[in-house]
C-alpha cells in the first residue's frame, strides 16, 4: 500500500497556514504537478474540488477530490474521487513555537492488477507531494 507522511514547521500562525492549505487555488503555487484546480463552492466537508494533474509523459489526468474534514485551524482532509488511484490525504496543524507544525499524510489502497502495476508510480507521486511541502513553506514564509 503506497503511503507517505512528512512533518515540517512553517513560520506562520496556524490560522494562516490552515487557510493556505485549505484554499485549493493555492495548490497551483506549490504543487508543480497540478495543472488545473477549482472548488465547486466554498470549502467545507463535502465540497468537491476539480483537479487535473500531470500524469505519465505529462498527459493530463483527472484527480478530483472531496473534502472529508474541515476543522480550522487543526485539520483538513480529502479523498480522491477521480483518477486511476484514489488516495486519502490529511493535513494536521499544531502550534510550534512562533510557527505551525504541519503533518501531511497520504495513503492509497491498491488491489489486484492496480497494486502490481501502479504501486511504484503512486509511491513516487506521493513522495513528490511530500517534497512539495518545501515550496509551500517558502511561499508562506515569503521566500
């Protein structure tokens, strides 16, 4: 089962960090694989977010998500509802000194042929999402 988790500290308040990560349009500024993204209304539990990401060879892949938790400023979670893999993701936010500790986790249940063919590429994508947290940190901290 592909899984990834990473914790970083961002030198901004939990409210500001939560707002940044829970605003889908911001993903275009820090997740390089996202080509299109737009929420279908205000973000809350149940909101669907249309997302297109770069797939193999740069081919566009629908990767729509649904918000499954929206608890400002401590937790934001989502579930992929379109695309070949359907990962579950969660952000947790906690005060850390003058900043915010952000823990981001992703996991995907793959069975049968998908497990055999897709585990490696899905894990690689998840690892890339974890590394992209550095770009979010730089964006939030003004770098």
